């Protein structure tokens, strides 16, 4: 029973790896981006607030993010079973995560950093497609035509994310370097921190993570 953090720049493969680990070890994937997008889609009170911020080009603030986080962490059925994907993104979020976890008598078992250079990240984000039905992520440059055209839910469900365009990729990468890189420095000295070459093949990365979790 573990809580894990998967860390890395946008497009590093965090979601892809999180989905494998979650399935294999029967864990819960906490993707902050998905949580925020779900609130907006379900038009909750919080969702409207998020929509207001996002539509003006701002990102959800710490207060909103923390509120969503607490809802998941205090849910007993997810206790010590969470894979944090794309969270925390700032030092203040990292400290807050520790606080909420320790209040609930939980901790972080390991932190995985997928290290990927910017050139690779750009191509991965530009080609990214996620299935609206089963949530699997594919890539128009890396998956072959059959995998895309014969996707089991129907290829019409494979959608690109609106923020996955050339313009925002550079902005998101710069934001990552500015705000999220310090979080990496904050974690990198702990003995449960593992850096993995995120440029490797998907299944090679998965087995590296798998090996570490089995020890
Ligand atoms: P993140 O969650 O870090 O933003 P994703 O998991 O959504 O990244 O991956 C971004 C894109 O790159 C997706 O299209 C995915 O299929 C592809 N991808 C992920 N990991 C790898 C990898 N190791 N090698 C090649 N492509 C990958």
C-alpha cells in the first residue's frame, strides 16, 4: 500500500505511466488536470469558479486545487493508494500535500521523476490523443495507424486536448521550469526519489517503475 508521485514536464509520460501502475497495483490515479476539467464539465459550484479563472487564461489557484485534493485524500477507500500525476506543481502545493497527508496518517512512498528534454516533449504533446471513453492516451506520431484506426472504442473518440498546441506548449514548459522545477529540487534529495530517463520506450519505463515498487 503506497502513495506515489509521478513528476516531470508536460508530455513526459506521467499520465501514461500512472495508468499502468494504477491498473497493475490497483491504485487510484489522481490527475489534477482531469479533476479540474471534470468539475468544469459537471458544472459544480467549484467548476464554475475554475471555468471563470481558466477562461481568462489564469490557472486554478492553490485554494481550489487544495480543496479538490482534500476531497480525494480524505476518502477512506483511496487511503495510501493514490498515484499523484502532475501534482504538486509548486512548492506551496508540495508543502500542503505533506500537511494533508500527515493529518490523515499517510505518507509518500516514492517519487518518480521522468526526465525528458524539451524537443521530445513538444512532439509528444503535439501528437497526443486521449480516448473520451476509456481514457487511454495514444500518439499520432508514435502509435501506428492500426492502433489508432482500430482503437476498441472507435477512433472517433480519440480527441486532442485544446491546450495541446504549439503556442501553449512553450508557455507550459516555461511555467514548469519556473515553478515546478523548484519542487523537483525540493524532492530530489530524499531517499525515495527515483529519476528515470523518460525518453525510453513506454514499456521500458513501466518495468523500471515496477521493479522499484516490488522491492
Ligand atoms: P503527461 O501526463 O506527462 O503530460 P502523457 O502521458 O499524456 O504525458 O504523454 C504525452 C504523449 O506522449 C502521449 O501522446 C503519449 O502517448 C506519449 N508518450 C508517453 N510516454 C511515452 C514514451 N515513453 N515514449 C513515447 N511516447 C510517449
